[in-house]
């Protein structure tokens, strides 16, 4: 269980609108699905919303290995130990633990106690595993399959239970079995950040001067635009560059040695992809491309001012 209040959300007008709408849906007892590109802040927004609901928060991460048993928790056999008497070897003492031992049971705990469940990247789990949510959202009942809890094969969902899911559009493949779940969700889309929002977020996360933050963001956004295919750097790249610049007291200028090697480290793969290379490029080639991108991003920013 986590503290949903520690989210570090930097709100922009677009993000504030999305969070306001999502919170209204949650308050009306609808499950909310936050859909947005990589690094659009889905997880942070989900935790921010969960904190606003004022209930304990449980975080669950979607991944291919997750099945129904991982979501529900599994009952394991009881423990049995045996010990031979040190003096009379024919005497055998046995101790058997009758109760079962359950794995961590996040969905059932959230449903039973009225916690908020944040299911991050839920589309990475199988549709068969996620289908267990259909009855939770549709009928307010969690089926426990072969498990028995207090003699019942099901659990009634607590009225304070809330579900927030996140996914990236490129990972959402809606199969027939997943359509029933999607029909029970309200999807709130988080678009890519505007220039102003990205500058505000990078400045808040790095404490770098605003002029240098603007230059870093311009560079990364320019590389993102020209990289129509392959590795497109996200806002995380801007934050990584800005943090090191702030730490070193360096400037976001191409004639600054620190700026060049920081960009080579953070953006090297994206630049290689832009050049059509599957391997790292020589330092000189990377610097030439960086210089051109810096100039083009500076010209573009000046034209938009």
C-alpha cells in the first residue's frame, strides 16, 4: 500500500481539465481509464486522483506474466515440519499448520476494504486475467473461483472501492474478451504536453534556469518531431538533461562541453535512430547533428515567439 498524496504533479491547464473530469467520474462510482502516450504522466495523475479520493491506495503493475491467480492471490498448502527426538530416534514429532497461506491479494483487499486500486499499464496483462474485473465493475461482485473466503466463493465489493487504470494507446489491443471490460470504463485521454506545460514541468523537476530549460525542451521537442519513426525522446529526456546541467552549473548551449556530453549520453540512441543507424554514432557525428538540431530548434522557437 502506498501514500497516494506523494505524487509531485505539476498541473497545466490541459492536465487540470483532465483530472477534474476524471475525478467527477470517480466520484460518480465509475472506473476511470487514463490513456496517453509514453511519459504523459498517467501514473502520476492516477496517484493524484487516488489521493483526492481520500482512501488507502494499492498499486498494481500490469505485465505479461500476470494471470488470474496473481490478481486474486493464491492459496498455498499449509506448512508441515517434522523433528526427530535427539535421544529416542523412534520418536518423531510432527507439527502441521492447518491454515492456508495466501499470496499478496491486492484486488480482493481493495474490494473488501474499500481501497482505491491503481492498475498501471493494465493492457500488458492478459485479457483473460483482466476479465475478472468485469463482475467487479458490472455487478459489484468479485468471484474468487476455487477459493473459499468465509465459506463463500465470492466477495461483495465495498461501496468505497474505486478503480483507476492506465495504458498507452500503442499497447491497447482490444480483443473480444477485453471489450466487455472497456465498456465498463470511462476513458480520459491525456495528450502530449504543450510547450508551456513541458517547460513548467522540466523547470519544476530540475531547478534549472528558465532560459536553459527552454533550450533543452526546444531541442528535445525538435528531435521528437523529426524522428517520425524509431526512438522519440520523451519529457523524461528533457528532465534528465536539465537535472545534470543544474547540478554542474552548466548552460544549455552547444559550445558548452558539459551540455554536449550530457546530450550525447541522453539522446545518443535517438540521434542514431534519426540517422538510420542501429549502432552508436561517432562522437563527432553526434555533435554535428546536435549542433544542427540546436540551431533549428532555436530558429523555430524564435519564429513562434
